[in-house]
């Protein structure tokens, strides 16, 4: 209020209600005295000027067509996160989106490729997360099986907060902005990530949740963008967000409609990612990507194997009758383990078998099916190198087999009980197992019976173990938790 406005208010009030007999000079003196006391207590008045309207920038078509200047570099390509853009990563609780986001941010901070996405250089990343407490956060980071060179490059460029308990309102925005400036005092960050929206959400004066489109729009404009404008206007923003409870089929039909507050959120962000598990009994996830400023990206099939995220080959995925196919695969693996376990147990009790004799003896036992089914399984196992053969059984009191192959032999097989030997000099008694070593194997290319070069070394055909270990991992089967079949022994 200005002095003139105060004078007019007093005059109006006097005229309407009091109708005093004071002259105007005295009324004006009283008003001046009241205003002087107000200035003494509160300071001089600040005149509120009208904010100048922002200039609207427009370009003619010809100018846009003639502009051939280079495009700005993507923060995370291809066009996943652009300067000043916003990426939203959505997923159901416990689907692994925070773990996925951590790996993405570490690779971005190191300037290294992650799946199909790349950063042109090491980026400065501020990760504001409000879910994982400090000790469990460091445990999760230490369990990552990433390239040590990537971790070394990201040590100082990625800053992570432990679980925060604050609301991203006006006070929270100022507090977070101060924290970002403190973490990056020399240069502003390239990426600001918030995980998850729900724990920091401020719906405005009405106090609505993130499911309300108006509240979501208010949060994005007045909180998230305000935070970015305060610290780094050209920084990219990555938000982690929960999805609504929808059926698997609804998510497959249009994954991005599953985002909470989807109408406002989907119209606001520049790119989106949805991580969901199509089959709850499998660890594989589907990653759907939506880009506003770039061409579409086909859905990715990803999984976390050996402590790192890898992309799986979608061409090996069944398209029809997936459920029954999965059960048949499990049944074949079960029969494989049973057959290998039977061979180990029978040899330990002093019995070796040819293919036909084993199939006929164990027909319709242990769930193995008919003798024809057992023979087919043994033929497959021989081709894959899990089963080999020994023709001369005289060492174990058996005849020499005249058949095409011979006695069945598996890795780690021993015959009968351990034998005792006495040292003639010391009289020490020692026991040792009689190992059954192969002499022949089935050629995986021709199916012919070939001689084993070194019986002491069990060799698998090339590519058999590669099917179990994706080449992107560069990890051994033991590091992936895979055990050799000899440790899956099944009692008959």
C-alpha cells in the first residue's frame, strides 16, 4: 500500500462511517503519522511493478529450413536424454528400476555405453534418491559387477544421496538446489535424477496425489523444472516413477499408460522408459522406450546376470504357446539331471550300462518315460558332451563292448567302492576311487564315434557352455551360479 492509497482509504472510511467534523488538514496529518509509524516498523514500501511479459520467439519456415548448424550432443543417446530434456523411467515396485537406474547413471557418469545407450563424455550426475538407506545403498553399489575402469571414471562424477525425508516443495527445492551446488561447486551437473517421484511429490495447494493430472503438472513445472532452472537450465532430468496396477496384457498393449498421472506426465516428458516383467516366474524384463525427439526404439529384452544388466536375444524367445514350452524345457532339463545322476549312482555301486541297456532297465521309472524317450535324451546328451563312452571294461571286470559306442560315462564317474592300497615300505593304508575315464565320444558334427585324445580332461563341444553364458558378461559359469552336472546328483 502506498501513502496515497492509505490517504484515500482513510478518507473513504471517514466519509462512509465516522463522518468526523475534523478538517481535511488534520485528517491528512493523522494519516501521515500512521504511515510514518508503519515505515519505522516495517521499512519503506516496495512498489509492485508489473512483470514484463516474456518475448515470444518465432521463426519463419525459411529460416528453419536454411539453418544447418550442428545439433546439440545428446546427454544419453540416441536421443534418450537431450539437453534440457526429461526422461521418465517407470516400473512396478520391486521390478528393479532403481537398480537399472543406478547402472545407467554410473555408465553415464563414466561416459561408457550401457545396453544400446551411450554418453558422449563423462557426465556430472546428481542422484537424489529417497528409498534406499545409506548402508544398503553402499551394499548395492559394492555388489555391482561392472568394469573396474568404468567405476574408476565415475567415482567423482556421480553424487548419490542416501534416503532423504523431505518434500520437494518451495523449501525442499531450495534445500536440494543448495546441496547440488555444494556437490558440484565448479560446474553445474549435466543430469539431475530423482528416485522416486512418489516419496518427494508435492501436489500444490490442493495437496493432491501423483495420480491427479493437475497435481502432476504442477509438480513438474513448479518443482522439478524450477529446481533445474535454479542450478543448471540445460541439464537433463531423469525421474523414476511407479506404475498403476494393470494386467500384464494392458501393459503390453500400451506400456506408457500404466504410469501414474499418465496424461499429464506423458505429455510433458521428452522420453520415457517402462521396465516390466512379462512372466513373474522368470527374471527377464522387457524395456520399452518412447522418444519425442527421435525415431522409435524396438523393445529390449534385458536381465541382470552376474551383477550387471545385459540385453538378451529376442529371436530366441518363443512367440506362441510360451507357457507349455517353458514346462517342456523344464521337463527336459529334469530328465537330463536324473539320467546323469542315475549313471553316477549306478557306477558307484559297480554297474555300467550301454545306451540300450540303461533305457530298457529304467523305462517308466523316475519319470523318465519309455525306453525310446531315454534313448533320445542320451543321444542328445552325447552330442552335447555331457555323456561319453568307454569300450573296454576289463579294468572293472566287464567285457569289451562290441556295439558302436560302449559303456556310458559321465564326468566325475567312479566305479564301485574305494580300493585300499598298502605301502610296502611304511605299511600305510590309503584308499582311492577307481575312476571311469572315457575312451570315445560322439562327434557333434557327424555323429561318428571318435577316440578321446586325453581322458583326464573332459572337453565339451564348442558353444555348449556359451548357451548358458551370454557373451556380453565375460563371466564364468561358476560366477553366474551355474554348477556342473556332477553336483546335481540324484539318488535312484
